[in-house]
């Protein structure tokens, strides 16, 4: 095997979005040498797509807001399936994280008294989202990026090297987390195996601590607001490293994505449109959301258009409009309207701001939406309604982590933060809680990864040459030059079988997930999805690419397929298993929420390999093992933040009386 | 539609890019022989700009050096106002300030035109116009410029462009005087007030455009408020900055409109002074 | 390189299935679809050239869709950089018919159906492969702009700024760093040797952004951004020919709102005799 370059760093962050960069800044500020690896260019991460804002109970617009209210909203939004400790930390620490951004140069929109302005959003009781027009994610990523650069400038002054203590390896992909076999089966992380997208060159970063901050999985679905990067890399890397994933059945379909023209189908239309006064209408011109307020939210939402309209000006004496229900509710409602034949010409519904705000206000408050529709759809949103429909947006599930330290359970040295981590959002994430999640748990992951790495300073884990060779062979497989990881018999078979186009496999995967494990789910369809996934896994094994390793997108996709297939199987298996509807998981055959299921997390792990690796890979059994795990009871003082009548809707009698 | 999808290598050898390839032909960049691949009529804008400017230069040089036909009561050509030498035509109540005395024998226009000329020459819009139109630096966006070396405005003489704001102050003074000239236009040939001719309208239009152009200047925008760090502490200047900003968005348009109007005003006086036409009086 | 003879049936050309469950996939080919002629530059630093492709185009598509269709059906290893496909990340910068554009924001409807569409990589930066260029220049320049200096007397949460005071810098912070302005700027596009001295429009705008930030304390800390713009970042090279503004996909008025104000601010420092005199006197007295 050719020589593979090795570098030594203290902490490796995989992903340079909000969570990754926040983790990197923290680890570097703790004094550790920190490497950041990202698939795209520095500053292009998917976080830039976040539009609405960062939820933090600063109380700048409504003084009634505080962390307890934010916590309550988050738990309600997630239908009480959230890891309550994460939700608590998140609500408590979010304001600090936002203020900190200002000291790094962020410029949020302001209130008249000069504080950070906050806007309304679905599921949030008070105006809570710090924002910059509708490009908050860009502001966040740029601020963090510039903070990283400022730390590099400090290092340059000190050592003459910008990259002495924090380096971004841009356009590189991690294909494996490497581990040092430990004494009592406690394997610990020893580094990552990567390739440079530009040159195809392999390299290894040796580090005792690895933070996963790779974002989500949306690229496994056909209609998605997610970019190509969202191939579930972190989820799959964690699984392969022996960690587990939880809540994978909960995939958020954002209610408002563009539906026309086809080439932009799925691109996000920010929730701010509704937060600022946009309303949803069906083809009959009716504001249909009034018909879709579920029982658990009945008291909180307006019953008439008059009351709903009054809320924008006088939120204390009116209830909020039902357009601002949590995303899962709105997405289901739109889906139902379209199915009932009351959809727009291109299979969505109408979202209208043109009759509700002046053209001037729309351009000021929603500049990028105005731009996006004008450029991509020839629609002037100041004069006509938008056509919108649900789009795959976010995965609530992710790596099973310790709430306080973001450490992945069962794999010492592995941490996860942001979308790749599971639990925080329960069964459904509230808009605006993602950016704050990135900051709060990004920082925590960086902090505890640094602490952990410091503890390994005396005896750093080692990376064996054989591990590198195996990883390199796996990465080269799509060229047909590396040996198949299975035994020789199957390798021979593979050569005889026809080669597969990775793009074709990817498209079939997206269709299968979109159609069979999409927004509304049925048992038969999900079983079929599992069969199709098995076939696709088989086809992916035969994926073959042309050309060479230098910036070869076909090769990159072929390698990403492994991750997408693993993650898709997690989603399908967990979704098939959970026989209720809750948050981002809606079962046609089990339409009710079941209090018994509230306490349960479904945990995915890599299935124990049977007789041989080949069997596990080719067999219909799949590669994922699923088990049910009880959630720890919610701490008493947190439970007391809710009215008893509300808790009855979510918690079992047993849980309620156990106090 | 299924046929003809074979990718083909581009045919024909590429011409060598020259002895020492620079710019878009630097050896590390994508090997494309053409200096640019624009297919639109990119040359139209710089060509039109160059022609327009050239026409004005020719016309204004002729008129400035002519030293004649610049006054016809009550109108004075803006090229000759204020008239700073003793050899000026007598203009009752007009801008006759013989500051330069008798020794100046050339056209008095040359004395005063330096200021508006300097203002326009260092104007941020005109700079763009003539750098593109005359210097081809660049001729148009993403069209390779023909020069081997480029130092921009970093050294003499172009570093002098930085004195634009002083020309702005001077241009303000000139604009005040031209305003007075316009007021004088409300007289008749016998210098009686309260009259108006078509010439008055020409002068009015010209002075409005001159002011709009002058006030829309980037230096003006900077001076009235742009240089501030906290608008909130200077509400009046902030408002002024906003207004100037609105004008400034149309700086190019105003630059051309006022250039045309000043030439027209002069030409109108020329026509009157040479007796080609008579000023139609309104009242 | 392989081609699929019947790309009409290949992946990437099928109708888009709905997110809305139950909606039947769109299987009929709309009449609005047609075959377009493309020339795409392929190659690397050792050389390359324009390659011809005939490829299907459907209603509402952008150039990036066509590039993706080429990847899926005719040129699987065609290198292109892209991310969000919504004009928000600034990754897919290239030159289309000789003009710097975002591939994802250039709609096919702006071209005539029989027009040959030429796509090349950015021509101001070293080429890596096909449509991908090495944009490292920009990251180097980013590092050379001294960062925001927080006011020493304010803690987190104590910042108070008025909307009108942050507005100007907010406009510049809309920048998605697509580097089209850097690509089109003739100062470096046509003069490789100027790259060392000139930061380019994007990073001069960054200097302007920080200089206009209501709470930046660089000056108090001894760093004058106005002078540095000229001395360290090459502001004098800019001859305000406005190509940066012309190509900006975010419609930021780079020249009028950032570069010219910065030139005026530098003039305040260096070409204003009153200020100069004041500094002289102050220096003498201290």
C-alpha cells in the first residue's frame, strides 16, 4: 500500500457548519490543536441555508420570555420525546451563545432600543428568534468563520503560522473513524481516515478526540431542502465506529418548500414568511389551517381569522394564528389539502404575503425569499402568492450522546453535536431551535472533547498501518482496484456482475425513501422500502466509476452511498417499528399518539456480523439492529413547569403518579 | 435526440497565447485561447461612452477656445461663467470679475472651465467611463484588457484622483454662480426683471441638472454623512445622507444629462449671439 | 469517457416525484423539453478544451441542472463545485458565455434554444479540474484583514446598536463569498502579478464593513483600517470600473457603498491637508 500521510492533532472536528466551527473555536480556546475537516469550501456549509433565526429567550421583544418558557415550547414541539436535559441546557445557554456572536462581529437586526431584535416563529410562545433578515444562517456561519480566522491571526502573531493551532482541511471527506483496540473491549478513538476531494489523496489525522458535526441525511430523499453534503456521513461513521443512533424515525418535513419549477422543487421557503404574517390558503381561497389544530394545542391557537390577525399587533389579547403551529402539523395539513384535491396547480398550496404586507416591508423582511422566487420561479411575492409544499428538511434522530458532554455513548473519544446528534428535539424540532442547538452543543462538544483529549496527552492512541490499508482499500473499491472487503468468492462474483452507475443507485434510493418512508407512512410500504434498500445495497456494492481520483464526483457519490444506505435503513426500520404517530413520524395505519410510546427511544446499532461479513452485507437481514430503550423520567422541577392537564395528554398515568 | 451526445474533444490546435502568458493566459489557469468568451455586444457600451465623451470634448474645446459668441443678454454661456479676465464681454449684472486683470489674453473660459472639468475628470462615474471607454482597462467585464502592466490609482498621476472632493467644493461654487446666471435669465434684453424666454427654461433645466449631478457626487455623500460611524447620533446628517444616496444611485444618468444640458445651454447662447435664432420670449 | 446513447431514459431526466404522498410520479414528458447544445471546458492545469454536449433541458431548469444531467448521463467524472443550489452558498461560480455567474441562478430560459451555451471555470484562478478552480487566493486574503475588535468595556449581552448604524455593514454581510467579484476584477484577472498587493473587491468590502461597524474598536487598539485599506490591501489598484457590482449575485452595491466610501475614508486620512496638518501638529506637541 502506498504511503499515507499522517498528521497529529488533539481534536478533530468533522464538519464545518455551525456546530463544527463552534466546537473548533471552543477546543482551540481551550488551548488544544484543532483540525476541522469539511466536504465543502470553508464557509459554504449547509448552515448558510438556515433563514429564520436563532431561538434564544433573551426577552428583548417580550420581557415575559425566559429559559423555562423556551424549554416548555421545545418539549411541546418535540411531543415530550426530547432528552429533557438537552432541552434544558439548550434553553438555558442559548442567550449566552447568541450574545457571544456579537462580540465576534455578528450584526443582528435591532430593536428600537438597540438590542437584538427577535421574531415570531412556529411553536414559540414569544418572539424569540434573533435574526438578520432571512439570512440568519449565513450570518452565523460567517461570524464563526471570521472568528476562526481571528484565532488564526492570533496564532500567526505568536508563531508565524496561521495554522499552528487551528486548521481547516477544506474539501476533504472522512470515510472512517479509526479506533485503537482497547483493553476491556473499550476501543477508543484514535483518528480519522480522509481523502482530499481535489486530488483524491488519502491522509490520516491521528487524534484522541473526534467531534462529529456533519449535519443531516436529507440527500436520501428526493424532495429535500438539503444540499448534496447531507448524506448522513456522521450518522454512518458513528454507527460504523460502534456508536448508536436514536430517534431515527423522526424526519422533519418542512411544510413550505418550493414546488415549481421542478428543478427547484424542495428548496426552502422560510417559516419567517408565516412568522411575519404570511397565510396558507387552498385552491378555494380558504385559510385551511383553522381546521387542523390538534387537541393538544387547541387552547393556544386562534379560532377565527379575526383573532389570528389581531395577534400580530396584540399578542397578549389574541391567540396565535394556526399557520404558526409546529412544522409537523402544518406539513400534514398541507398534505391533506392536496390529497383532498384542494391543492394549487403544481401540487402545493398557496402561501401569501402579498395581500398582507406592503411590497416595501416584504422586500426588507424577506429579501432572499423575494430574490429566490423572482430568480427561480418568475414569481413576484409582493404581488402574488407562492406555491409551497412539504420538503424533507431535518432529521431529529442522530448519535446517542450524553446530554451534558455531547460524548457518544459507548465510544470513548467520539463526540457529536448539531443535527447529527439525536435527542434534543424529540420527535419534532421547532424552527429556530436548530441554530441555537448548533451553538450550545457545538460549544459543549468542543469543550468536553478538549477535556478528554487533554486526558489522553500522556498516552495517545495509536493508528495501526493495517487499519489504514483497509480503509484505503475500501475507498478505492468503486474503481475496481481495491479488493472487496468480503471474501474472495464474492469479489469474484462482483466482477462478473454488471457495473452500476452510482448516480442511478442514488436516484433510486431517493425515490424509494421519498415514496415509501416519506411524510405519511404505512407498514407495507416501509417493508417494501427495506426490501428495496437491500437491493440497493447490493447494487451500490457494484457501483463503478470512471476516470481517476482527482475531483471525481462520481467516485465521491459512490463512497457516500454507503452512508446514505445505512442511515436510510435506520429510518425505515425505526419507522416500521414505532406503531404510533408523533411529531415527524406519521403512520397512516396508526394515526394516534400513544402515551406508552412517549417513553421509548428506538436505538439503532450496527448489526452483529453473522457468520461472515458478506452475509451481513448481502442478506436481507440488513445491517442495522434495532432495540427499544426506556427514557429517563423528566426531572421533577422541569415537569412542574407544565400544567397537569397538559401532561395528561403526553405522560402515562403511571408516570404522573410516580411523583 | 439520442444521437450526437458523444462528447468530442475540441478540434484544432490552440494558438499559442504569446511569449509571456499573463492574465487569463497565465499557465496555471484554464487553457482557453480566446481572451474572452462573451457573445453579447459587450463593446457597445464602452464604444458609446467613448463617442459621447469625445463629442463633448470636441465641442467644448471649440467653444472654450473660440472666445466669442458667449454672451447674449441676458444669457451667459455656462462655459464662460464666471468670467475672470478683463477681456470678457460686458455683462450687466453678470459674472464679470476681472480677477486676472489685463495680462490674460486667451479665452476666459479656460480659466474657469478647469474647475468643472476637474470635477468631472475626477468624478467616480466619469473615471469608470473613460477607464473603460478610452483606456480599455477593462473594456468590459471579463473581457481581457490589452495592457501588460496595471497599477491603477496607486501612483502619479492617477493618485491625484483622490483630490476629487476639492473639485467638488469648487464645483459647488461654480454651481452657485450658474444659479445666479439663471436668475439673471429672468430679465429681458433690456435688463428689466420679471421676464422669461425659452432660454430661461434651458438655463433652468441646466441648473437643476448641474445641482443634481453635483450633489449626487460620491464625495458629497461621504461629506454629508458617509464618513460618520453612528448615524443614530446625527439624525439630520443621516437624513441628508439618505437623500444624497438616492440621488447618487442616478449619478451616471445625471452625469450624462448635465453634460448634455450644459452643452445645450452654451449652444443656445451661441445661436443667439450669432444671430442664428432669436430667443422666443414668453413674457 | 462513456456515454449512454439513450440518455432520455437515464437517471436525472425523470419526472420529479412529489413530496406529497400519494401523488403519482410525473411520467409524461412535457412539450417544453428540448435538446440544448453545450460547450463545457474540461481539463486540468496541464491543458484542456471545450467539449461539445447535446443534452436535454426541461422547463424551469438552471445551468447547474444541465451540468448534473451531464454527470448522470454522459460525463460521470465531470468536476463541478456546488452545494445549496439555491444561490445561498456561493459554491457553483463559473463563467457562462464568458460572464461570471452562479450556475444555480442562471436559468436556461435566458438562452435561445439554438444558442450554444459555453461553460468554463473561473478564469482568474488556477484551474483544478473541469469547472473547479483553486480559490485559495481568497482565503489568503481573508486572513490578511484584521478581525473585528470587540469594545473592551462591553461584555456579551451589553451591545447596543441602532438599526441605522448596522445597516451599511449588514449589506456587505449579505456576501455569500462566491468570489465572482474577485474573478471578474481586471486588477487580478488580467494581472497575475497584482495578486500579492491587492485584496480584491470582496475583502476591501470586508474592510469597509468593519470600518463601518458601530462598535469596532480597532482604531482605539491602534489599527487604522482606513489607512490600511490603501497601504495593506491595495485599495489604490481599484479603478472603480464596477464589474464587481455588475456580477454580484446578491446585488450588493460593492463599488458605490463599499469601495468608493472606503476611498473617501482613505482620502480623509491621507489627502486631506487639514487632517494632515492636524496630525503634524499633534505629533510635534506630543
